[in-house]
C-alpha cells in the first residue's frame, strides 16, 4: 500500500469529517479516497478522487473477490494515477458514468447492485478503456505477493528446500 | 580452457542457437574434436540466476522480440504479439521445458502411410524410422538421465499426479504413471535429485532437470573446442558464388555487427527464428530465401494440439507443489481413427502459479464466473493436452511487411489455422480430461484454451525428396550441402510426443554425420 504516513491512525470520524462525498463503500474526500473503517487511505495525485473511487469499484466489479480487501484493488489501479494516464482514465470513467446515467443511475457508484454495474461493464466490454483496465488488473491484482496467501498459493519454495519433505504428496482425501 | 576463435577462421562449424538442438550439437561436435562457434541471441543464466516467480522469470528468460500472428487459432486472439512461449538465453527453451521425454511411436514416423490422405493436411512420412532412431534415442535418454529408462527409477507422484491417477484409473485407463522425465530421480551427472520445488517452467534452481544451459554447454566448452558467444543475434547467413554458405552476420550486445566465417553453418533457432533467418537471408541467387527451392521454408508450422483441463475439488490439491509435469496418461496416444480423428494425444499434469493462472485460465475472462474459479485455486488440479496436429502448407512463418525488430529486420508473422482434425482431437481430449477429473470427484472443470506455443515444429521439414521439404535425413539442406538445420523445425510431422527428446536424438545423430563428413573432406 502507498498509504501516506499522515493517514495512519486517523479515525473513521476524522476521515468522514474531511470528506465531502461518501460513496457506497468508499469515502471520497478532498484529494483522497479512503476505506470507511480507516484501514487505508490513498491520496490522489492526478485523478479526481471520485474518478479514483469509481476506478477502484470498477476493478472490484471486474475481478470480485469478496475475501480480498480494497487495498489490493487500490494497489492494482494506482499506476493510472499519473499525469500521463489521467486524461484517458477520466474520459473512460466519464463514459462509464454516462452509461450509468443512461440506465437511470446517478453515476456508476450510485448503482447499488453489482449486477447493475456489471451490466454497464458488459456494455463497454469491447472498448479499449475496459480492456486496458481489465488487462492491467491481471498482473496488477494477481501478481501482488501479499495477495497470494489469501488464495492459498505459497509462491517460491526453493528457499525452504522445496516440498520434498514439506507435503508435495500429502493429499489425504482421495 | 574455453576456446576463442577468430572471426576469419573459416574452419569452424557455426551453430546458431544453443537449445536442445544447437546446444547438444555443439557439445557433441566439440567432444569429437570439431571446432565450434555457437551464437545465441540471449544472455547466459544458470540455476543460481533463475527466479522462482512466474512474471519475473518470464521477463528474464522469454523471447519477447517483435512478432505478429494471424489465423483462426485462439492464441492470435488472446496473445496476438506472443505466439510462442520460448526462451532467449544460452540453453534456449531447455531452461523452460518441463522435462517430458517421450520417444515417437513407430507409426508416428510414418504419418502419411498410417493416416492416409487427410484433406487439407500436407502429411509426409519421415525419411527415417523407429528402428534407425532407436540407438540415438538410447544415447539421448542416457544424456538426459530420463526416468524409467536405463537404471533411472520413476519420480514420486505429487498431489496433482495423484488426482490424475485416481481419475484416470477410475475411467479405465491403463497407461498412467509419473512418466519418462529428464528430471533426476536420483543424483546423476553431478546434479541432485528433484526436490519437488515446482517452478520447472522458470528454470530448475537445483539443476535436477536437464538443461543444455548447465550440462552440454559447459561440457562442450571444457573440451577447448567450443566458443559460445551470448547476446549475439544472427541477422543473415551469407553464401559464395557457388551457393555454399560462408558464415553469418550477427549483432553483439552493443549492436555492433560482426561476420563469423564458417565451414559449415547449422541453424537451430527454433521453428520461428530458423525459417525467418533463411527467409531474411534471401539473395540474388536465392531470391526466395536460402534452401527454399521446394518453397517449404516456413511452411507446415506445427504447435501440437494443446489445451488444458483444470478441475476444482472439494478439498485442497495444491497442484503447484512439486514437479510441474508430474504424470501422464498415455492411452489416448494410440492410432485409432474410430475416435473421429487421426493421430493421438498425451495427457500430462501441469500446474500454474496464481499469477499465470489469472492470465491463462480463461484469457479475457472476468466477473464472478472467472473469480469464483480463482477463489478455488488451492483446490485445483491441472493437466495439459499434447496431441499431433496436422501439418498444413498455409500454417507458416512469413516475414512481416510492416513490423520490424530492433535490428530493422522484418519480424516473423506466425499464421495458424486449426485443421478440422485438430479441433476434433482437442474436443475429444477436453471431454476425456474433464471425465478424468469428474471421476476423481471434481465439482467443476474448465477446458482452458492453448497457451502461446512452446512446441514449435516443422517449418524446415525433413523429406526424402528435395521437392517435398527443406532438409534430408541428416538435417542437411537439400539445396546447400554445408547448411544444416538442427532444431525442431526439421520435424516432418509432430507426433503426439513432447519434442525435446527427439530433437536431442537428432542432434546427436547429426553430430555423428557432420564429423564423419568433415573427416571425409565432404564438407
């Protein structure tokens, strides 16, 4: 996580006090996005905080893992929060919000049911923007080493001498 | 004492590529006292350098130069710029291979005769057969320390294998084992036995798996007859006015160009780069590329009928633990056209780590259908299909008219359309693979599409007659007597067997032929 040191220790009350718009699952403040439980906060560099919040929600809707915290999705998309990428991301999210409004929602984040948001994403599945975000997540999300244990994956074993004495053939239910 | 040869030394045999073909040929010739210069486009990495992390290793070892794709194969859609998953490093794809070492079955040398005419397929019998190859296979198996040959015992089965075995036996399959693997089951060749570490695809950090990188290459160098130049990308093979090749132009790490003279040139750059080099070496005398009077250079590209089946079970499997290719079901490799296709296929366990599973399980997939599968990663078992695909003239390597590589040479385009026989075989294999896992208790199975090709074959094929192919029974080009092909591009047909053992056997045999011809002053 790129959590800035000054966000650490901030209480939920303090976060909310500094925010001007609360999404359904994220707190969007002046220049930052944060978890409602203050577990993490991310200071936006080039993107609008609302855009970043929408991008994080979009990332989770593309690859939803309910046992994986938002922090991993933030890490997966924060690479787009740069001056070079911002224009394309803002345009893509604007298109997503426009599609949401066409479907009767105030915004993408305002569509409360995942099925409704996924329907919006299906509608733009072929777009370069969607494919860029989805393709980037394949490595941006699943190649985070901190995430591997949450799927049971053990990563390298050479430093432990392999599995020759550590259960390479320990299956006991067949 | 590592040799150093002069660029103007025209007595050397020049080998382009250092993998299963080139690396073995280089050592075998050096052992016989032949002076060899071997050029390799990539760098040199040894077990201590290998990285047991899928994406990091992919970045370290893979051939990532510009390539394009076309055709109806799924790889062109999913990985349009990456037709092949092969290695650019000294030792070539023997660093990445899983180690399966299977001989061709006797009928697989004679596909045209056995299968008859197959519409749309450019089938041809090899000009060599099982009997002729048997002694070379024995030498190859001894070199590689193949399990279940000689005195080498089989490897123990890991969790992934045990699931496969349970399901396969329940379905009535008989030929189920931990296979013949070029992975030490006992200490051998000054290399340790397999420690069941996984990451076979990323380079074996123990050196338990045979790779030319740390066996044949250093052994050849130790003779004082072999010089390996790494980071040397060959750009062009030149010839004289008699039409004999004289050496090759290459670029070093800094991009400086050098010309190495040679008495004999052996091309072993894998089935994409080898024909590309012949095509890029076109001249006034050979306007269609070197050794291409048949028009077959680059054609008949084969990649095996592949695909994977993953199954999800109620309880953990942890398939990544231990040998990646830990076992095999061989019953379907038989010739039996009653299944609706000619040729056969092997089913071999395979596992991917979480990062590659995300990329390969269902490329392009997203949403809960995809992520619920990933959530069950720990409870997955996996297998890979290796079947014989049909050679087709139109499946071919050509030079791109638009894309150039970093040396401003035309990049290769890899065109592949599945033959109806390939599709019928893959469908059958998916059904059988899924049935195996269901029989072992799977609650969900996935017919996963092919990965970028690691088995690249056939683009300079061997033929009895010059009109039908590029090289003769010794891998010598029909057109140019001192130009040889030494890699899997020689394959007339692909068989259902992982190709490395056959590439190695052909290289040992070719070394015997070249050194004999050199001493007879025929080359």
